[in-house]
C-alpha cells in the first residue's frame, strides 16, 4: 500500500485528527487534505500532527474558483489561492488542487470565464513556484460546468497549463470526472510527456445519479469505471505518485470510517494496484 492515500473527504464525519489516526491504524502512508479540516485543527498544529504520524500529504484541496469578473471578486480569489499555496507548502505537499469555478451568477459567457481562469493562473503560477507548490488543475465532469468548473476535459486542463512550466502548473486525473472522455488515453499520454500529472484520484461513477450530483461518487467497483484501463494509462504515462481515494457519498459518509478504509484498501488491491506498474 505504499502509494495509497486516503483523501479525508472520504471519511467526512471524521475530524482531521480522527482521519490521521484512522490512516495510521490501517497502515496507510499518505492522506489528502481539505482546507476546512486543516483550519479547524490549525495550520501549524495540522503540520505537526502529520509529521508526528509519519504521513505524507498527497494533496491539499482546494483552491480555485477563479472565474469572477469584478475587481473585488478577482482580489478575493487571488488572496484565497495564495493562502492555499502557503498552506500546502506548510503541510509539506507540492500539489494544491484547483477547482476553477463555474459561471458567475447571471453570466452565460463560457469563453470569457475560461479566459479569466487563464489570467488568474498566470497571476498565481510564479507565487506557487516560489513556495515549491504546483497548481493542480482538476477538470470536472461536464454536469458541473455551470456551477463548479468551466473546464471539463483533461485536454482543456493541459491547454491551460501549457504556457507555464510543469513545476508551476499541472493537472489532476480523477477517474470520476474524466472516465467518459473519448480523448482520455491520448491526453493522459500527453500529460505524461509534459510531466503534468500532479495527482491520480480514484473513485467510481455510481448510478443512479444522486439528487445532489456532488454525491454520486462510489467505492471502486461499485459503478461503471474501468479502473484497470485508466490505471494502465497512468502507469504508461510515467506517474509514480500517490493514488488518492476521494469519495463524496452520503452512504459512505454514514458508514464507520474504519470500515470505509478497510473496503477502500481491499478494492485498491483488487482493482488498481495490479495495474500500477504498466
């Protein structure tokens, strides 16, 4: 399990300290963090907790929401993302995951929103580089385009990253968000050639879609995603980093955390691990 990471969104009912303790009990080497849980514990306290536990931090979620058009909105976005970069550096991870944002209220100009994302990335990239952190752009499934992420494909994310060095701007490959993309294989290969893969996140696409579409993720093996095929693509692209399990699901959140982690480990061993070596 040397590359398996628990994204603490998967055990949402747990505090950061409880999630760290659960990861240690299960013998996991890494966790992916969310900023709200870090804020509850305190940044310095969280960093110390993770050091004492001997856990790597595979990523920090999240920054982004970069599509605001007004001066005040732009300033707020830049301040919040700079704070996220500093937090990531303090916690010892080189990846801050960016969900780029949807259309501002009343706006229907997708092209304009995407242009503003590119502008904000250009603003933030040098600051990220100074702190040893990569801006990890996460394309989201198209059903979230209007309200959460105006980039929906790995190709779009790579195009936004292209003007910047890979040490500054990279991408997240999240199976839930990209499994449907007919150009996925070629864009994972491209991401590998360009050294742009900052994070590989796995969970399944569960049916039927939940009333709250954010909660439609499932445990690997409980949905429609071919983890063998996607993981082989990731391995062939040269990615050797952590594999994060990030699941938003009311059923999973209502299951005891230790049980969730045990199932996560079993599914990872069966469905993902055999394919990580290419």
